[in-house]
């Protein structure tokens, strides 16, 4: 009994899968910039910079977590049938031999 199986890793992630996450993060950025501009008109502009920095620092881990979990949800491992793999490698080798003889 041979327990060693070969697996093929396939990523099915498309841009549409993360598009909404990017849009939400851009909305967060624009809201933070609007808040900063509102505070910039006040007498304490340092609070405006601190607000933007704080929002960016706090939102980046959530964005990274969303991207990574979405990526991990789209990774698939499929067991490869040894007979079909041997047939593919034999066909590839036959193609190599015919191209070298030409």
C-alpha cells in the first residue's frame, strides 16, 4: 500500500473576490482624510495628522486579515491520479523526443 499521494495546488482567486474589500478600505481612507481636513481647519492641526495616522494603523491589520483569509479560502489541493500523471509525463517525453529529432 502506497500512502504517498501527490497533490496539485490551485489558486482560484480573482480580482472580483477582493474588489469589495478594496472599495471598503478606500472609503475608510477617504473618511479619515475628510476628518483630517475638518480638524485641520480647527486650531490644532496635529490632531488631524494623528487621526489619519491612527486610522491607517488600525485599519491595515484588518485589511491584511481580510486579504489573507480570502486568499486561503481560494487555495485548493487536488489529489493527482498517478496513472494520469504517468500518461501526461509519457506524452510530454514523447513530444520532447519528436521536437529534438526535427
